[in-house]
C-alpha cells in the first residue's frame, strides 16, 4: 500500500469508525474475561443488528440527500400493526408470510408517499415534516384505529419465518443461539443500498441534492421527483422491516417502535453521514451500528447498568454532530 492510498484511507470517516469498533471489541473482550468473541455472543450481536441495521440503511439514504426522517418508526409500526391485524382477521398467512410482508410494504409505501409529497411540493424542513407525520401516524395507530397487541394469535406463517435460522450454536451452559434467516435481508438491503448510492443515477442525484440542492437542480436533476421517490421507497422499506421485526419477535406491538429513531440516527451520523447532506457510506453506517449494538449487548456481559445506554447514545450524537461540523468546515476551505 503506497502513501497516497494510505492517506486517502485515513481521511475517510469509516476507516476510523472501523478502527474504533475493532479496538472496542478487543477492550470488551479483555474486560469481560473473554466473553465477547464466543460464538453464541457473536451470533446474538449479529442477530441484534438486523432490524437496526436495516433501518439505518433507510436513514442513510435520506441523510445523504440532506434530509432527516424522524417518522420511519411510526411508519413501520402503523404498517406492521395494520397488516398483522388484517392478516389475523382474514385468516391469511397461516403457512406463508408473503401476504403480510407485501401488505406492510404497500402500507409503508403509501405513508412514505405522504412524506414525499409534502416535502417535495412545499419544500419544508424535512425534520419538521417527518416529526409532524410521526405524531400523526402514531395517533392514527393508537387513537383512530386503536391497534391492539397481537401475540398468541399471530399467524403461524409469521412465527415460522421468525423462527427459521441459518445455523445454531451453544454456549458452555448449553443455551442455544440461532442466526436468524432474517440476517440475509439485512445483507441484501445493505448491498442494494450500496449499489444504488455508488452505481446509479438516482444515487448520484441523492449526493448532488445533499451537497447543494440548487446546484443539483441546475445540473438537470429533477429534485422534486427524486425526493418523492426517495421518501416513498423509504416508507415501503420501513413497512417491510417492521414486519421482519414482528416475525423475529413473534409479536405485534404498536408502541414497540417508539423512540427507535434515537438509536438509529446517532449510528448513521457516527458512521460518517453528514447532518448537512452529501456524505455517508454503507460500510461506515454498518460499523457504527455494530459499535452501538456491541456496547448495548456487552453491558449485560460486563455487569453494567443498561441505563448507561442512554448516556452512550447521547454521547454518540454529540460526537457525530461534531464530526459532521468539522467535515463541513473542511469542505468550505
């Protein structure tokens, strides 16, 4: 590796995030008496990354475009609650969960279209818009439709999908841990997101809009259409992810997604996505999600009170914002 390549590598945020992840894992491994690198612990951590990692991909593409989406947990919750209720009432998905997944994706797409239409047509602040629609979607779910928790009556097709696994491992006590098949969806979504951002005109448009919306429009990008498609697709994917969570947890709880954005957004910022737009990579985001997941799972392993997780998330937000600000100042120079 020559000096030029090394210099380019060390200037990238994801390089340092990956380095922090490696050092942190080594430190936790030593502090926990060798508990982190056990196969059962690794499988548990990777399994825990599935839902948060998939949501992080949605947040990443929005932040690359210069936007902020606070509504994706509410979109997911309303989509999976409504889809699960319909499946239970209609007797669908007794053996196959496809209908429920498609229904949740469709509902999420419609909700995302509302976000996209408002943001694209009225050019309002994305954080304010999605904060408003987050409250609205939660109100529809909990108030207007009065969605109920579904556990024991969850369709068997959902249970079977959530219980499917790629392989299983056992720890010293004989406790079984399984690598959920849902992990493949996380890998697939990360690969698709990376391809879209790096090898398609739509991805270039997102980076251009995030860098400078006016310049992107002058360069020929249809900013209104790109934003509408972006938020519609993010809504659809959020609905799909919500149903994946229902299958993995084997329960549909309308309030389960409340506050989820306060874990996901800091991870995306920490992974190198700029709060000003135009920056961010899939690899950096995955590394940052890995850091937060490892810390969360290692607290119990090391006997640390889980309330410290809120402190850590707040610290991550501050660090991420600082890094974004420094990056913006460098670009201006």
